[in-house]
C-alpha cells in the first residue's frame, strides 16, 4: 500500500519540524517546504537521508506546485514571534493571505485535506477568560501586532470560504503559547527570552507589572492535538493549548528556580496591545478530539532548559537583550 503524501509548509520552523517528525514516524511521505526566512535547516537535517522525505526551499506566497498525488496539507508557514513579524510585516501578511490562497487552491486541485495553523492571537486582548472558540476577539487591526493578528483572521476566513463554497476539506487549529526544543533563543517570546537571560546571567525582563497571564503547552502535546484534529471530521476552529494559567511574574520566578540562578526580575513599560490574559478553553478539544495536555510545565521546562543549555556557546552569547521584541508573548 502506497504511503499517504503530506505537504508541510514552514517545515524548518519550530512546530513544522516537529510535525515532520510525527508524520515520518507515522510512515507518511513528507514533502517539506520552507523559504527559511525564519526557519532553520538544522531542525530537519536528520530527515534528509530518508527516502520518504523531501525538502523544497520555496515561498508559498508566490505559487505552489507539487507533482503527483497529495492527501494532506499542513500550512504552518508564517513568522510566529513578535521579533519576526515586526521586522517583516509585509511577508507576514502575504503568507497568511496569498500563501493560504495558493495552498487552498492546491488542496482543491489535489482533493487534499488542509489544516491551517491559526493562533490565539485572533482573540487579541480578550474581554473574557478563558477564551472559547465562539469569542470573536478584541483586535486592533492597525496596531503593531495587527499584521500578524489580521493575517491569521483572514486565513481563517478564506479557509472557511473554500470549505463552504468549494467543498474543500479543511481544519483550523488555534494554537496557544507552545514551547519546547527547537525554539529559537532569540525569537522574542517570553520563555526563550527568560531562559536565555538566565543562562547568560542577566536579569529577567518583565514588560508591564507582570500581572498579565499566559498558558504554556509543551510541544509534544500540541503536535498530538494537531494530529487528532487533522483526522477528525470537525471543520471549525479548535483551541489547542494548556489551560494552566500563570502570570508573567510567577513564570519568571519559576525560570529562576529552574535555572538555579540569582537574577532579579526587572520591569519595563508594557507595549502597545500586549494581551493581558491568554488561556484556552479546551472543551471542544476534549469533547471532539479526546485531547488534553499531558506534560506538566515543570517536566516540559526541564526538557526545554536542557535543550537550550546544549546549544553552542556562541549562539547563546551572541544574542543581546536589545534583540528581543517588547512582548510577553
């Protein structure tokens, strides 16, 4: 029996590379695609020797052609951290709009099922907590985060349009804060920022008073949720994340304890449109997918910390504090 063929965009990124691993382990033929604007080939180089893996350095915002049959598409191509989408706002908007359009067209032509990676950022700075899928969000379309938030909101809209108008099989995952090995130490998100500062002996920077909350999901749990959603029959958005909520100040204290350092937490002004709360309502994931996170934050952080400590010293030391975007994402 021939292997099922799956296209994974953003394949050299943090989540994309873990998805490549998962589908290789499930005996799929994986077609990986990434223009490497934020991805890193080191994340997938261990797969290059496999006969059921192929890689294309390509920008999906231009066009997408995949020869032969195609069963599934996972669209994870997009800058996902503030430090990236503030530097490349146009590319961020294009991959969410033109890139998604191109891939939906490919899915229609190939009769493939397509899952798009949306985000908890579609909820903006929420007026309710936790955030259920029915909440429409509180987003500033012209603020600094608008290029990412609105790209993802449009991505959801055009995906549903292809589903309802063209009958394309689609799935939408709304991803909440995720962490684990292969995160970039300089990607501007709070967890690698804190750990990087701790490893370098710097004080940990908190933006605002630190009362804002986040909910952190370990990457293996997230990948399992995405896998189950792809093979479900549910076409509407589903939150995948860990509802265990923690303030940024409390999280900083956890990192200091984990790393065994004696740094202080120092505060800086809160940036524009920084969400005050972020916690998923995972009722749908539990009921529809039979999914909930299994890895505790203590366990996941230990694994992630060991990964960051294993990085070459020059990678850790060359990252200066000014490189970090002012967002507790």
